């Protein structure tokens, strides 16, 4: 876990007086929430800030990969993180098309 993530969690715990063992606990017994309530929380939050598209836990995964790629992380590293069979699978997963890759050559104008 990154230092930024650790700091954010520490601030969350401090601000909320969090005592449960689960960071995102269910109202029923303090166990961790499942993916369905997590999806609902993310979807509702996105809706409240004006995002019309569907947003869920999988959206976070894809966004992480897309932003890592855009930040210069090698696609094969992202592929390994996501357990994809090939870099092409990862590129398709994050929405990078063949045309976008071909444009790299055209835009360099060498």
C-alpha cells in the first residue's frame, strides 16, 4: 500500500473514530461490506457529483489501469498486476485502440 493511501486511511480512521476491524464495515455486525453495497455506495456518490455513467468497483480497477498507463507505467507491468494473458488484452481492457497506438507514429512525424 502506498504512503498516500496509508495516510488517507489513517485520516479516515481518526476523523470517524473508526473502531471496527473492517475498514468499510456492514451495519449488520461490523463485518466487511460485500461488493454489492460497495457498488451502491460508489454509484450513489458518482450520481451525487453529476456523473451519469454507471460507476462501480470495477470502474475503479479500470481507471487505475488507465491512469497508470497514461502516467507511463509499462503496459506489461499493468498486465501482470491484472493477471491478463497479453499486453493487448490489457490495452483493450483500458480502452486503448490500435488507432491510438498507430497515431503515436504519425504524430512523431519522424
